[in-house]
């Protein structure tokens, strides 16, 4: 969930570390001075104990000297010459990469692409990915993109991009290869858990325009809304869809909110979506080390559906911001969560721009559902488990009924209109959606009996 933020950073000019000087000595001197400055600041902050500054404020000089030694050895002895700027940038990349799978250093191009992605338009194949075990793991393909049309699935491991082995490659480099101009090809080799061997897929890159919210009618009175990704305009788009569905289908009997294979997006958008269904109370809160990372988000009065039955569909590709929505609806008992366990990404990333057009994406907090659940690496567990499966209608042969018996008594009432009772099923190829629709029908029948 990138939360765009800004910060001021001190600019450090490393150009004086020229080839003609002793690099190790210069780095060591600089790092020692930095450590001394921090120790002095800590001492100044506690004048009552100047002789014993906080040890945690000191930089570990032994490790810093080790870094300088390694840097100098690579600089002087590596088989190919690498300039100092590249070496220092690689050190920064490694520093962030070792924190968690979602923290990373963003070069100017990657930062621009991330900003484009939150608006819903960028070039590539259309997948949300992370790193796992040295390989690129697919969190979710994006709807109506080359990746989704080719059958790439959540959990797939990308082991080769064109002729480049992915293992040992940074996530940024892998994304750089996957991005490209419309019409160019990209060969993927993926490993899938239930496959006997590697799967080779060739995709044609496209201009990826992600339509965040789509809606349609499943049957008269029963609506469907699909949120593919949480972008800046997702909340307003959802409100428009709900208003249109309600105005055209009064009374609305039930709604399926489909968050399957939704990789997340903006935290603010997920709060707006949950707020559309929840009348009051907490939606989500975040906790981190800095005061700015500790926040609470609550619902504003009003439920756009006015209590209409709601089913939320999730699966292993439901991640981050979409888990916030599912968790809030589940905790408030506003709807029924159906499907399979979600991805389990319960952390918040803040994008911190730097002065030169680059940025860092840093995990700054964990988020919690209204009931205090952290789903980090634990997932949202559906209320009703429905695995993905293939379904088909079995045509029945002749069945004997009372009406087929000779001399049967006639009914005293008009026969029911079977067409109105049993609508044609538009979702038989999607068993999870089929079960969600049937559940909504049952909830509507019970609500009618209560009235």
C-alpha cells in the first residue's frame, strides 16, 4: 500500500571520494565523524549525563570499518571496474532489500512508474509481484491484461525473464525487464505448485489501463461490483457504481463485492470503500515506531446499501488494501466473507521521495482490523470456505412427478412462473461467484419472511 509522503533529506556529496585518494580511509573517517556527531547529539540531549551518552545512538564503528574494507576490496579487486556511485547505490539497494519483501530503493524511472500505477495506467504485462526465495512471486495478475489473459495465477514463481535467470536479481531489475513498450514480447518461465515442470509463456506487452471498479447485474435485484485495484479514484468510482445500481434496481436485494486477485493499492482508497458499507466505528488503525505512522480511520455515518445483504469474495491474491476492506466488513459483521484465505500482507509502505527524483519505499507500520487483528502473514480467513472449482450442470432425463400420473387431481391455484423463480445462471463458470449469489438469495428470502 504505497502512501505517498514527502520528506526532506540531507544531501551528502560523495564526489570527493576520488580514485586518487584512499577510499577506505575517507569512508572510515566520514563514518567515524557521523558516529561521533550522533553520540554528541545524544549527550547534548541529556545534559545531566554527558559522560554516558545513549549507546543505542552510536553507530557501530567496527561494522562501519568492515563496510569500508569490503567497499575498498570490491572497488580495487573486483574482476570488472565499477564506479563509486554505482557501488554506493548498490549498498543502499541491499540495505533496503534485507529489511522485508516490500521495502525497496526506487530509481527515478521506478518512482515515476509507481506514481503512474496509482493512477491506473502504465506499460507492461499487468502483474503485481514481490520477491520470495530469490524469485519473483506473483501476488496477482491485473484484470484484462496480457498476464491475466495468459492464465498467470497468484503464487506463480517467475524463474526466468527472456534469457535472464531471476535468482539473484533485484525486484527493481525484474520489474524493469517486465515493463516495456506496447507490442514488444516478453518470455516468462514460471514454476507452479501443481505443475510437473516449468511453464513457458510468451506475452505481448500492452498499455495497461486498470479500470478500478466495474459493476453489472447478476440477476434482477442482485448486483456485482469488482474492484481490481485501489487507486486514487476508487472510492468515488465505487460510489457512482452503487448509486447507479440502486437507482436502476429498486429494491436492491443483495450485492457481491469481488476482491479476488486484488493486490491492494492506496490505504486511503480502501478506507473510502469500507466506509461506503459501514455505518459507524473503526475501519482500520496502524501502529509503527514514529508518531506519524500511528493512525486511526473511522467510518462516517451512513451505509450506502442501507443494510442490504453483502457477500465479499476473497482468495490468495487478495492483498493489502483489499484485506483492510474485507477485515473491516468481517469485524463489523456487515457482510459475509467467502472464498479462500487471503494473501496476508498486513504492513503499510510509505513512499519517501528524495531530492534527486529517486525515492525509497519503506515499511513504516502494521495495520490492524477494528477488532485488533494483525493479519500480517496470517491472512483474512473467510467465514465460508469455497475453493475454486469447475462446475457443470447435469442434464436430467425424464423425472416422474405428480402431474405425470394418470387421473391426478388438478391444482386450485395458478401455476407459478418458473422463469421468474429460476433465472438463467450467468455465473456457472465461476463457482465462487455462483455460491455467493445463492447465499444472497437465501439471505433475501429470510429477510422477507421476517418482515
